[in-house]
C-alpha cells in the first residue's frame, strides 16, 4: 500500500501558483488560435456563462406537446406499416384417417408379438455348459472304448515303457 506523504502548506501553495501560470499561458494560446481562425477572442469565463439565478425555465404549452406527440405517433405508424410483412396463412393440420390408424395399430401389435415370441424361444447353451457337456461325452466314450480315446503314440511316450 502506498504511503501517504504529508505536504506542508507552502509546498502546496507553490504548486498551485505554478499550475495557475500554466493555465494562463494555455488560455493565451487558445485566444491566439481563435483570432487566427477569425472567431472572436473569448476568454475562459465567457465561454460558459453561469446560469442566472431566478431565470425561468422554458416551458411548452399543452397544445404544442399534443401536436408533437401526434406527429411522432404518425411517424412510427408509417415506419411500422412499411416494416410489417404480409401474413402467410398456415397450411391446415393433417388428420389421420381411421384406416391409416388401424394399419398402424396392426403393425405395432405384430411387432410386439414377434418381440414376445423371441423372448420365449430357447436360449443357446452358454459356453460353460457346452464345455461341460463335451467333457461328459468324452468320459462316456472313454469308458466304453479306452483305445479309441487314447492314441497309440501317447501310450508309447509314457515313461518306463521302453
């Protein structure tokens, strides 16, 4: 946070005098430029006259306000009428015939029937169940004919057979 410096009154007075001197020279230059342009040399005070106390404010009569309001309404009416687009009628709504509705209902019922039928069909055997069934079949065949299951090359490769 910046520190606030305490200024003594003499320093502030000197700054004020310097700024007033600069303001005077700027006003002289402005007056010189105005005189070159052909305008009247006006001072800073004359450029913005202070309002005179007690001066009446300009008022408008009720008739004048009414005339101005009517003229403005007329201008807006002309603007809006030129801006307005011609209304395009909407096409009539489409109506479904009784025959068309009956066809849609029949097709929907047919689809639902097919869906329910597919849900009731037997499901294919899962992989685990299929694997188990295959193993059981191999064991059954092995009991009935052991030589058919084990190939002769496997029996010859057994240890201690040589």
